[in-house]
């Protein structure tokens, strides 16, 4: 057992530890060195006060709000924070009017920080445009979702987008080391620290909260106490956002790449995050026909049976069925012959003349059609006329000889 820290508790215990740890300068800010490390363009702009409107995009607990407040400190600007969850455009308009007056009469700029800006709809986001464009406010938007999908294109074109990354384990350790300074008599075992770091999964807020909870109930944090404080790893997974699409993409690509181990890993990530098991099964049904096809016809049968089984048994048992199907599909031979053939046929439909259905392929459903020659000369089965059946065509005249289905040899 190793005591990692030893340091000074402040009296303002009513303030959450995460708030006490907010840095006031870049020496206290950990992570995101790719954009705010020494010499980086964004850091130089912030330190010189020449900041313009920006969008901060990154996972929870990576420092978006903290960075926004640092910008306000360095630029000596008024800082007004809004959450798109609890505030409306009427509130924002009041702030913008005040910001205009402060700029006009006191030459003081206002930073309007909108947390979760993606929760404002497109019309609401449009309300910021003229004020960002004329410099009345500096808008800093924070989002966990890809701004290319969730933020208006005109607003993005008037802002610089910065992508923040999840914090490294070293970053989280540095933050916990600072946190320990508020608890001079506290001891924490190395194993407990490592547990908090690893299970916070790059989320500083999760790590700080677990540390604070542990420190509130004991003066010696052991592994068992840390496990109770952070019982479940902080999995960021929005079932309608980027994590949802990125993870299912990784799952599909792993099966396509014939890697059952990676397929199981991404499947486990989705299951742990509470993804809809029917959604996963449905994607495997599609995969069986798109990527395996007739290289192994059993794949589609198993995938369809999997979806039915998931419907019938539900979770948690359905995860066993999903795992069986995922490993089968990943291990199966691959072919895109059917899908590629369909796409080629569709391309011809778009680009070539649409000839009428050949007469011999039409049914003589009435006298007029029969007199026209519908069905004449059609040989239904090869055994009826092997010689002529071989020469019978089924495509329109302008596509005779065209090959769409090219199965692997």
C-alpha cells in the first residue's frame, strides 16, 4: 500500500471539489495540449486576448467549460454561462442587449458560453448569427456531439471548431494530485487511485466526484472504498449521437475485417452502454446479406434467427445470442457479389435507356397481349428444350450480355 499524496483543506466545504479545482491559468489546466499546449495557436490567441467565437467539441469531463472560463480570465471579458437545457432564447436576448451596451459604453466584451449548444434547435441557433458576425458577443459553444451535424452551418462558418480529446490517465492523476491538496490528512492507497483513474475513463468530473465521495467518508481511501465510490466505469454513449454511430461502425468494420475478438469488444461496449439489442441484431442481419451473401448462406439464417431470439428472450440473456452471431459473422467467408451486383444494376437503370420488358418474358394475360406475342418462345425449364433454353435471354435488348452477379471463384 502506497500513500500517493499528502497536502491543505479549505474551509469552503459547501463548494463542490470540482468547482474548487477550476484552474485560473494554463499551469493548472491538464490535457488538450494539441490545442492549448505552449506555442499552440489557440493558446497564443487566448493569452493575447484576441479570441473570437469558437465551438468546443469533446466528450464529458474533458475541460470544455473550464477552457471557456480560462478564456474569460485571460481576455478580461464578462463571462455569462447558459445551459441549452434550462435556458431559452428570451434569456439569451437579454444578455445580448446588455453585452451590446457594455461594449458600446465600457469597451468591455462579453463571452456568452452555451453549454450543450446542440440542444438548441436550428432556429434558436440562428438567433446568435448577427451578434456573432458583428462582434457584439464572443460565443463559445460546448457540445458532446459532432457540430457538423448538430450546429448550423452558418454559425460554424463564423466560428472556429476545436476538437477536445478525452483526458489521459496521466492527466487524471495530475488532477487528483491537486485534489489531494484540499485534504492534508487524507491517505489514499495506490490501488485506489489507479481504480479511480481507470474507471473514470478520461472524465475528470467523474474522477473528482469519486475522490470527493471517498474523502467525505474516510481519512484513508482503500481500493474497496474507491470501488464503492465509482462502481461503474464512466461510459460516454449517446444512443442518438456520435458514440452510437461510431461504435456500431467499429463493430461492423471488425466483422467485415474477420476479427471476432474486436467484434466481441465493440459488442460488449454497446451492451455495457445499454444499446438496444434489437438494433444490434438488425444490423447483423443487414451485414449477413451485404458482406457475406452466398459465400455462406447460413449467415443470413443465423442472423435472422438471432434477431428473433433477441426479441423473445430479451436482456441480459440476449447478449449471449448476439455474441454467438457476431463471432460467426466475423469468422464467415466474405463476399459482396450480391450487393455489388444490385448496385451495378441500379446504376444501369439510372444511366441507360429503360427498354420495355422483352415480349417472351411477358405473360399472355389477355387476347391482346397474346396476339402481340407475349410469352411466345419462352422456355420455362431447361429440361424442356436444353439447346434453346441455353440461348434464351432475360435482359432488355440494350443490356444483353451484361454481368451483374460476379461471385468469387
